C-alpha cells in the first residue's frame, strides 16, 4: 500500500473504498454473534423502559439482506463484555475497523484539502517573493536617481535653467524623473 499522505496513496484507498461494500458500516454484537455489516445486515435495536424505570433494548435481527451487506461474522464464546479477553479483543477490533472505514472518506478529503492549501500557500509565497524583488528593484532605481541628483548629473529641461538646479527649483522635473525610476524607465 502506498503512503496515504500522497495523492497516489489516496487514489489507491479511494479505489479500495469504491470496490468495497458502501459505508456506513456498523458493528452488531447481539447474543454472542459479532457482525460487521452495512445496509440491513445488522440488528435493529429499540430502546424500551420497564414499568419500574429500568431501560433495556430489544433487538430485531436481520431477516433478509444482500449477501454483500454482511461483511464479517464471528460467534463469540460470551454474550457480554468483560467475560472473555479474546472476545473483548474481537469486539474492539471490529469497532476499530468500522470506525476506520466510516471515517476514511472524510480523512481522504481532508488530506486533499490540505494539499490544495499547501499549493495555494506556496503560490502565494512566490507572488510575495516576486513583489519583494520588484520593490527592491524600485528602491535601487530610486537610490541611483538620488545619487545622480547629488552628483549634479541630472539636468533640468526648463529654459532658464543652467543645470544642477534640479532639487530646489524644479519639482516637476524631479517628479518626472522619480516616476521614470519607479516605472523602470530610468
């Protein structure tokens, strides 16, 4: 069996579930007969109360069912729990098998959803890394522009400018150069 945490392992388990008797499965422990069944292959229980207030259950055993509805049957040596260690172990194993089969579809769905969340998280992280790289590149271009301004190598396009007046006298020119740096055109 493959690892159920992988998509391939989950596909194997889903295939096994599809071939098996459809869930939900049930455990039926009635009068020394331990059964794992589905559909109508289990005893139908009815809770009742005596006149003096004691509660009890009446079971109606299955009369007819599809052959595939009876999954497992074992005649126990005892009728009640606590009387025989081997019978108690069989009861516990049957309960575990039924609980596992009934929980398996939800567990597989949860693992699939986890994988989708992981992929989405990784994609989100890649987008964040791209945005961070872009921000770093913009900061580098702005730093280069500031260095050019400080060095007096950025000129002004005003008619009355003699060059180097950029910082104080030409805010429009500075804004234009800053936009170019932000856009990556500088």
